[in-house]
C-alpha cells in the first residue's frame, strides 16, 4: 500500500512539475510576443516615412488584414503538423511583428498616458482571469460556443460600424468585447491545462505551448484594444 501511494504521489508531482513548466513556456512565449508587438508598433509610429507608406497608401488595407491572413495560412492545421515547435515559435514572433505594425496607429490616435493605463488594466485583468481559469474546478468548456459566437457577433458589428460610424454602437462593441475576451482568457487557460499530458512528448507539448501562447496573446491584444477604446480619448 505504501509503495503504491509513493508511486502515485511521485506521478502526481511529476505531472504538476511538467504542467508548471508547460505554462511557464506558454507565458514566456506570449510575453515575448507582446514585447515584439509593442516595440514594432512604437518604432513605426515614430518613423513618419514608414507610417505614411503603410497607412497613407493602399497598403493600409494590407496592414488591416495581414494579421488575419497570417493566422489563416501560417497556423492552419496542415502548417502546424508540418512545422516543429521551434518553427512554430519563429512563426509566432513574425506574426507578433506583423500585428505590431498593424497596431502602430494607436500611438497616433491615443495619448501615451491612455495607452499605458489601458495596458496595465489589461495586464491585471488578464493575470487575474488566467489564474482563475487555471485553478477553477468549474468546467468552462460549456461557455466555449457562446464566447465564439460573441466574437463573431463583435466582428460583424465592427464591420457594420465602419459604415455607420456610430459612437454608441462602438461603445457597445467595446463593452461586449471586454466581457467576451475576459471570458476567453479563462476558457483558453483551462483548455491549455486540460490538453497537457507528458505522454504527448516534448515536440507535441512544445507545439501546444506555442499555440496556447498564440491564443492568449490574441486575447490579450483584443482585450487591450477594447479597454483602450472605452477609456482612451481619441486625438
């Protein structure tokens, strides 16, 4: 009995240590991606020649849809199967740079103090919600469909508002976005935890760590943009 208990305890400790390492990898990759995005966005915003080239010409449409195209082609199921964990990580950092270029206009539209305030609020919200998703015993998978439908609804409303230019609709979109992406942080964190298994092997777990980092990165960026839209004053 004691030998069996010892083996069980050893297995549990090994799993817990592996899971902690897995999440450490997820958060490290996500954080480095955010740093890349911030540096690229700030650099472009403070280089008028590049800014005018990207957003003062038809290239602005490329910049608008480039992140979406990058995900569609760079992180398709076939692409994930063909690439190693290291290659996926490189792809993620390239995506972070592209997203940074697309996001650079916020430094023109909003004041630095508003951006900093929105970032710290986002960071605090993300941290608290991700911890909740990690430790909660509640099954969050039942909210997955609702959250995905909410994302689709926000995208449709945002496209419609390009033509309507309604400040009230923009407020509703931003408020709904904060709620939905806060929920997605908890949902994705729990999903990363549930999908981990030492038996998958290092490469498979490495790939899942990068994809988990990608999901949390997108949640963070979108949450940040919606909070900035609610709290910031457009110049």
